C-alpha cells in the first residue's frame, strides 16, 4: 500500500510564476545596461572623431574683412557676372601647357630665375601682359618691371621691382591687399567701385603727389574690364603704418587697404621714386588649372576673362618689354 505524501510533508514546491518575474527583471536590467554601454561607446567614438576632424588642416576660407589696419588658398569658384566679387579664373603661363617652361622665361637673366619666392608663372604672366599691351600700342618704360604676387600670404614680401636691363632685383617688399580681398591671403579681386578689393592685371605708373596717405603714386589700369577703373577708384601706391614685419608678427597678417597696394612707410618713397613716370606694374594671382585653352595667356581678374593669343615664337625679353 502506497502512502500519499501530503502537500505539507512534501515541502515547499517550486513557484514558477514567482521566480520568472525577478529573472525577467534581472535580464532586462542587464540588457539595458549593455545597450547603454554600447550607446556610450559609440557616442564617445563620434566625439573623438569630431575632435580629430577639427584638428585636420583646412585651407583658409575666402571671407571678406573689415577695412584698414585690423589684425587663406584659392577655391575654384566662378566670378559673378558683373565682376564685383567672386573667385576668378586663373592665369595660364605663356606657352599653355601646365608645367612647361616658356621660352620667354628661359631667356631671362639667371638672376631672375634664381630669386627665392619669385615664381616662373608670375613672371611669365607679367612678361606676356606687357607684350600684349605693346601689341595694343601701349607705350611705357620697359627697363623696369614691378611684379606683385598675391598668391603669397601678406606676411611674406611679395612685391619685386626688377631692373630688366641689368638683371637685378632692386626692391623686394611687403605689400598689403584690399580689405575686401581677404585676410592673410587675397582670394577675391574686383574692378568695381566700393568693393575695397584689389584689382589684378597690368598697370602703368603715373606721377606722384602728397595726399591723405602721404607720398603716393598714381596707377593707370591698362586692362579693360579688369583694372581700368583704378583712377576712378583712386587706386594708388602709398605707404601705410599697418604694413610692417612687426604687424605680421603681432597679428599673423598685415592690415589691409581699400584696394591700394600699400607698402611699408620706410621703403615706399624709394620704391615710388624708382618706378614712377611710365613703368609697368603687374598684379598677379595664382594659376588655376583648366581655366584657359592651351596656347593662350589669361590675366586673372574679377570680370569676364580676356585672352591674348600667345605668339607662335615668344620674343626675347628685351623685345617684350620695349
């Protein structure tokens, strides 16, 4: 005979419903904690990457700046239709092919080919611009050529006065650009009134005068639609207190003019007296590939591009300048 155990004698039975609930809660909590840890790890990784991205070197933005004396490379953006603003098409070295050394540059005196910082593209473009002006019947004293390379930052000397007859560099100076053209780098150029931007292209020097900026030199813009409003805009060469090595060290750039090429006070008189009365000044900005067909020379400007056909055989330097 088998005896049946009473519920009391059998001891406490397993209460499934009572155990499942705490287990569910425990598992849910563990899963929640795991999920939160994954989210935290992902967020931390994202913030770390964001910090790294912020440290990555970037090109200076093309931003306008306030005028004179307040304490960037060239993006390939199209100019506006009226030329008042925008980043402009580039200059192609005479001879067309990228990287080629034109014959007119090879014929230069060795002293000019070895000047630190003086680019072959800038000098070739200047010589081509003078040659084109000569072809249009523009006269001028070809013994001297002043070249300003606005591709360089304002804290570096970027104006050269070249004695083409003797193969000498007479001056190598700091020069400020217009407030509307950018900060340390000039990235925008214009021929428009009140733009406060630098104009590019070929100029001819005129007479001197004493004005509000002290001893100054008049400049005549020779490129229609690019710089021919220089006199109307009162674009002149003058000295300025904000153009100095000390200013560059303190603020990381020079102060800026309202479009004039402003030089250091202590050297402006010597430069002006050397280049006044009919010599050529060429304002240049860095070339941008693909903006002009091969075999042409394009003076980079803030208005519609104008091309000067390259000569089949570049003339010697002396012929180009005289």
